[in-house]
């Protein structure tokens, strides 16, 4: 019975993703061309709402502590660059591959699935040699931004909201506005 809620959320997320054309190749590639930034707006909105919701639930005592993974600064930066390059070149990300495959699109099902499996295999092969190296470079441990900077937990949420609103403004009215 515990699988029903996550499954329903996943189906709902996939539905919204496809209805907004956020899983389509041209939409993904045009993010990197600064022509269509609705994926960026969607992801920023999701991060902003979830940060606010989690912190509100924690402050009200309605949620237990949220588990925090170790932060490997160099590994996270290199992984983010590699992931971004792959996404820009392929026009896919794991979420859009699943959404497109669920829609029955063969390019997502075949090419996207191949990319997912190839990436997983390469990561699995490289992990034993890379992780000890990357894990020792700027390993911050299981720490939140608030703990790192010794500030109240609401401050990073507020700052992220301000950054998000600034990004939305720049996309809609400023220099990031798609032409």
C-alpha cells in the first residue's frame, strides 16, 4: 500500500511534464540555446515550493529530520557538468526519457534508454576508482547550507526564493528573455 502515493505522484508528474511539453527534445535543447526557458522555470518553481514546504513542516514539528546526503563538492560539480553536457547534446534527461518512453516515442525508448544504461554502466565501472579520489576533494559531509554557514534554517530558503524570483524576472523581462 505504501507504493500507491509515490506511484500516483510519479504519474501526475509525468502527465504535467508531457502536457507542458517539458519532456520534448526541442524544449530541452532550447533551454541550452536560451530560446525556451520553461523547463528552468518549472524546475525552479518545484525547488522553491519544496524548500518552503519542507522547512515549514520541519518548523511546525510535522516532519522528521530530512536525511541529507554527503556533499562532495568537486564530484558534484564534475557530475553536474557531465550531466548538463549529455543533456544538451542528447536533448534527454532521465525524467524526459521515462516520460517519452511512456508516451510510446521510439526515439526516447531506444536512444534514451541506451544512453541511460550506458551511463549507468560507465558510472558503475568508474565508481571504484573515481569515488575515493573525488570523495577526498572538498568532502563537506552531510551538511546543509544553514549548518555550513551557521545561520537559521529559514535564511537559505529565503535567499533561494529571492534568487528564484530574480531569475523569473530576468527570464520574463530582462536579458534572459527568449527572443
